[in-house]
C-alpha cells in the first residue's frame, strides 16, 4: 500500500486483503466519506455561508436544532439513499427510521448517525463532528422495522466519526483496528495519516462536565475526588482535566493521547440512564475505543453488550484508557 493512500484506495485494498470490507460496505463507507467532506465545507464557511445559528426548531430529543444540524442530516440522507447499499437510516435529528424509498435499490446495511455532534459549539468555532455506525440488516423478513436497529453494539460492522476541527479527520474501524484519514483540501480527498491506533492503558487526564458534580452518583464522585486530590491523595499522582462539550473532540483527544471520558447518570433527570445516545453516539465511539485497546462501560457493563430497546435510547458513558475505566467500573460494584 502506498505511503499515504487515499480513503478510497485504503478501502479497496482492505477489501482485497481479507474481505472484511465487502463491496457494498466499501461503497457505503466511501459515500459516508464524501458526505462528511461536504459537511466539512459547509461547516468551514461559518458566517460566510449563512449556516450559523438556530434553525428555530427542536429535534426529537427536545434540543434546539442548529441550521447546520439540519444541513448535515440532509447531506447524509441524500448521499446514502440512492446507492443500493442501504435498507434504512436512523439519525439523532429524525424521530423515526428513514427507509430507503422503493424507487431506489434496497441494500443490506443500516446506517445510524449523529449528523453534527457538539453543535452547541458551532457558533463559537469549536470542533464538532459527525458520528456514524453501520449494522447489517437482519435477514428473514421483508421491509425494515425499528427493531432491526436494536442490535448490540458488538454487532456493528463499521463505526467512525469525522471531526471538523483545525483538520478535518475521518476515523474508522471495521473491526481490525482504528485508522485516521485527514482531508487534503488541495487533493480533495481523505488521506491515510495513522492506523493501528493504540490508547495508553493509564492516563492523568479526565474529561467530565464538573458543573454537574453535585448531581453525580457516589462512584463517580469518589473517582473525581481522588483525581482532584492529586499526588497527596490515594492516586499518588496529579491529574489534568479537559471538557470540550463535543464528544467527538474529547474522544479524538483520547484516541490520540489517552484519557478517560465520562458522561454518567446524574440526578437531574433520574429516569434517564444518561445524556448520550446508545445507537449513534455511545456504540460507535465505544467500538473505536475498544479497537484501540481502551474500554467502555456504563459503569456496570460493557456498552457494546447492551441490548437496545429504543431508537433514541440514552446511556451512561465511561470510556477511554482501560485501567481508568476498569477502576471507575469497579467503584460502581462497591470495590
Ligand atoms: P454538556 C453535545 O451536545 C453532546 O451530546 C456531546 O457531544 C458532549 O459530550 C455533551 O453533549 C456535552 O454535554 O452537558 O456538557 O453540554
């Protein structure tokens, strides 16, 4: 493989190598890559493109939709509906599933996405991103139903994100490690910059929204208090804290240098297991983290083992450097 193959060439060569990427999945991933490129160009226009600010509507989550949330969602739908590789899509921005119209050939894959994660950062020029997850449509029945999406994260066949920051970088796993591709705007394509990413098992950097401290459950409070106690405390070392309020940016940092990210259950909305969505945020990010040697749990079990029961189901998320995630998880079982 040439030193820095394009995303397309990388996928073709991976397809040839071990068949892990069947032709239809390769086509799907190429289309997702092109859609992310288009979203990147829209994001990068900022004020110049009349894409900033609120769209004056709310999504199914009750969150204010930004203009770019809607643009990104439309780009992903339009790019993927006609190619013949998909049966249906699900998005954070849409209440129900989007079944590929009969006028197009029906494919064997299901695509889920958060079209623009971290969109509260758009108007202040802080990194945001697109998160995507791919499942195979269960066989044996005609049509597509919500329940077809309710597969454990361990069943994903591809997962990744595209971060729109100082660089536009697409990060992907198909189950054989994690690879990163940066958009070369002169060439107009994503180019391989890193593969076989590994996360250090230990870290001195934690990411959590500290303003919610008074609402946390005891195990999270214990873990963060011990980090804050520093070298004089039970951990015997000082910690640093980061919180970008953009999961894609926080996860990207962890893939690049280690760390632990937590968005746990808290008592502000006790009936919700957490803020982040299982199908198109936690599952793809958890698979990427595990493929890079990290761990991801909800405090009690491996996130990828959770059986979904709702399209927009939420989950508590603790992911990153394995030894830190194991420690937080052990505190939840009273160790
Ligand atoms: P908070 C963005 O809205 C998001 O879904 C994630 O990207 C991010 O990690 C989290 O919410 C930030 O939440 O409560 O700190 O604004």
